[in-house]
């Protein structure tokens, strides 16, 4: 593929991002977070000088779901994945692209370690729930980005090797057909002059840009030392407070005993299906067929909910953490009853963090579907998860949206909504009470 064709792929995705952003409010949702934290980086993505990480694109699609509906956003995610993959592949094989990816991975590993350190600090005595929520979300994003960069780096190195294998035989044939002409000999007195010292590398500047959008970046001088292994997010102590940050939306309780590994309990069909899916995904990723890989994830989202924990374990074991994040997004777009069943399966398997992430992604749904999901969770005995979903909803959606949830659900949702708003702040509770009264709904 020529340089011009590569540039076209990048421009097409940049135009897609601009069209997507035109449908969103830059003052709300994830788009608002990215614009506030890294406006220059987002502008670079819209200009085509940067390719955003997939988790950033996913977050914009969540905002789109709030505007156009979950079904529309789910369909759009397939096209977004194809364009993003093609743009990244073209961007990475440009001159210096492999080196840039390696540097980016180095920086992102440091961000992952820094986020893990923030999690440990926030889990300690005096830690703030909101700080813990942001730290956990930053760690999840950094982990997904490390996996994504590794996949891109492997694909770019493979493409460079293939290009060299095609060029070198032609160059060798040309050299053999031409008689070499000796060049002028350097004077003897100059042969002792040492070669000039190809200058010391400049100090790397603080990491910026949309590739880091959404992450809290620490000062380069205070960066944690790069660990020898990928840091593992520490599990919360039994006394830790459940996080309630705008990004986390209230996680399921961490003090519930986790059952044995789902893989050990899985029926053979579930294990076989998970292994087959992972084998196919690995092959598609290695061949650069990201669009087809995303289709596999969309199909897996419709599997029986009991298979999700088994698939999660298999994906993580294969180093496909980014694919698991994409799969959770697709599951969050399922109908309310299926969403509740998936959340219940993850919680029952001890994957409480994944369950919380799934629920907070679900807050982009229309208010009526949120009401249905809360009812379905309650009927499944998942009262804590129902409260977590409402807590996430009242944090990131307007009080008027909360009133619409009450309109579309049974009467007992009103006190639950108010309790969730009270956990945010007294002001948010009052705003919800006012919205309920304007809608003609009596607040206790």
C-alpha cells in the first residue's frame, strides 16, 4: 500500500470522528471529560495526526448511545472498529511508526504502574471513594491500552518485515548488475579523526496527546519506576468502601467471597466455545482483520450469560484484555433482561469489577430501559447491582432523566432513586426531588 493510500485511511477515520463528535455535547459525558482533560489531544485525533485508543472511541460511542439509543450505537460500533483498525494499521507503518509505538508502550506501562499506585493509596486509610473510582478506571484504561499497543506493535513489525522481504531481492539483483565504482579515499591524516558522536537523545517530554485522553498523567519527574512485570490491580480489603465515582458508578461489594475459577466449574461446551473463540480472535488479530474480530465479539455478546466468565478468563489468559473490554461494551447494549442476566453471571463468578464496569456502561441507555434493567436486576436477587446501576445513572445523567426512570418503572424506584442521589450529594438529591415534582411524581 502506498503512502498516499495510508494517508487516506487515516483521513477517513478522522472525518468519521469529527462526524461522531458533531452529534455529542462537548460539555457532557465522556466527550466532555476528554475535552476538559486533553483538548489538544482530541483535536489531534480530529485532524488525523493521532489515532485515539479504542477505549476512547468506545467511550464516545457510549455518549452516542445516550443521544441516538443503544441499538444505534451498537451498530455504529462495528463500523467504528473497522475504520479505527484500518487507520491504526496505516498510521503505524509510516516511517518511525514502530519506534513510536515502542515508546508509547513504555510510557503507558508507566501510567499503568502509576494508576495501580493510586489505587493502593486510595484503598488505604483515609482514601476517598471518588479517588478510588477514578484510579481504578484509569488503571483499566491503561491496561487495555497496553494490550492494544502490543497488538499494533506486533502487526506493524510484521508488515515492515514483509515489505523488506519484497524489496531486498530486487535491490540485490540491481547491485549485482552494476560494477561498483570506488569512491575517493579519505586523506591518511584524517583517518584518525573519530566519527562525530548519530547526538545525545533529548529528554523525553511529559506524555500528552489523545492517546492518553481520560488518564490522569503524572509529572515525568515523579513517575513510578517501570516494574519488571505488568502490575496487578490489588483487590480491596474487606473493609474498603465501595467506590462511587462518576466513572465507576458504584462497584459491587468487594467483600463477598469469590467462588472458584469459572474455568474449573465450566461445562465442557462452555470451555470449548471459549477456547474456539479465543483461537479465532488470536488468528484474526495476527492477520490484521480487526473488523472480523469485532464481529466475533458481537456474536459472543449473545451467548448464554453463564459462558461470559469462562470467556473472560480465556481472553485474559491469551492477553486479549482489550477484546474483553470491547465485549463488555457489546453486552451493555443487550436488552434489560439479558443485561441483568449477564451482570448476575459475572457477579456469581466473582468478577465484581467486570460486573460494575458493565453496569456503568449501561447508563447510556434510555431512561425507560434503565428502569427495566433495575427491575430485572431486583427480580434476579441482585439488589446491590440494581443500586449500583441507579447510582451510576444519577451521577452522569440529568435529574430530568432520573424523573423519566421513575415514570417508566414501579413506585418503589422513587425511594431508590432518591437514595442513590443522596449518596452523590445533598444538592443532587434536591435536584432529583425537584425534577420528580415537576413531572408530577410524589417524592417521599
